[in-house]
């Protein structure tokens, strides 16, 4: 089976690439910047340059592919949902033109709402577009990535976290490596058919207060978390260089799941993955600090 992987050096993709190689698969890696692929990977994978928002490039890159792991590329633009729409068109064009029969799509918790979840609305639109095609598709819906904490390193060095969510609101937190493991097992399992949704919930739901407590213990310094207003978060996004639509998309990912939201998939053995936040902090966050 010929498996293609997009964003192969992303938080999830780099783990997935290694897992497929260890499973004996020679993956096709679609990369916007092929020169960024580590030399150690090149002996075990084929690499092709492709921008995931460019239909012609994606169609050409996926000729002969049987299964595809697709990630809508992260965007920082004046029109983020427009960029997601272009990526969706590239994906559906490639699946149709090349008769790709299996897709594992990295979506997100919140996509089940379809609208009102900021940047996640773009992922929901990709789900809908894939569901309209004649293929076997699994939508992965992971929770909040541990790696999102890496975007707040400066604050963590000062013992400070910020969120627009209620501090006692619990949500699924997950390690990208665990998402990659679920993706690899799904890609390599030939038995599933049709449309599937597979949540990836991490080992336990955590509140921001609990996250601050775990960080305090693991970092050996006091970490406090503060709830800020929606306007303050939007202002911070704009001050960091985000266009207005980008700031709204980033804010919406939090506010869209804040009120009366319940994930479509409950936490079960099938959705629970093992890597703890404490373990991830020791392995990845501490070296970054």
C-alpha cells in the first residue's frame, strides 16, 4: 500500500513518518519545503515538493497513492478560512483525479459543530467535502495539543499562563505523538470501511487550574493561570501581527467550545491514549525552556 503523508515534519507528522517507517512502509512525504526533511528520513521515504493549497501540485504528487494522511496546513494569513477552502479543494481534486480510496484526516474536537468554532470551521468544511466523495475516510478529532504550551514559553518562564476559557472547565488534552500512533494504526488497518470518526482524547480531561498545578510540580516553580477577556485575547493576536480575520479565527477556536459544548464522541477505551501531560513536559517542554 502506497501511503502519502502531508505536513510530515509537523507536531503529528514527524511522529507518524517515523512510525510508518518502523512498520516497514516507505511513505511518500508531501512537503512545502523538502529541504527541511532530515537526512536520516530520506533513506526511508520518498519526498515530493507540494503546497497543500495548490491543487495541481497535490494531484501530481499523489499519483499512484492508495492512502493519504491529510492535514490542512496551519495558516497565518488575511483569510485563514479561505486558505482552508483552497486546501480542501486540493485534497478533493487529488482524491478524485487519482482514485485514492482511503483518507485519514486530522480534524479536531469542535468540528462536529460545523460552524462557530473559528479556525476549526475550516476543518469541518474538509470533513463535509470528504464525506461527499466515494471513499473510505476516518476523521481524527483530537483534543487540545500539549504542544500548544510551546507558544507560551515566554509566559511560562515567568510562571504565567493565560486563557479565555473558565479555569475549572475540563477538556481533553493530548500528546501529538499519541495522535500519530492512532493515525498510523488506522492507516495500516485494512479492515475498516466507509466513514468513521475517531476521537483522540489523551489520558484524561484537564482544567486549566489542573494544568497549572502539573506545570508547577514538573517545572519546580510556581505557575499561575489567569482568565483574560475575549477582547484582550483578540487584541493580543492583533498586536502579534494577526490580520483581523486571523485573530477572529484563533479566538473562535476557544470561544466556540466554551458554552454548552459536548464532544460527539465520549471518552472510552478507544479514544483514550497514554501519554500524560507530566511526561510530555519532562520530555519536550523542559528542554525548550
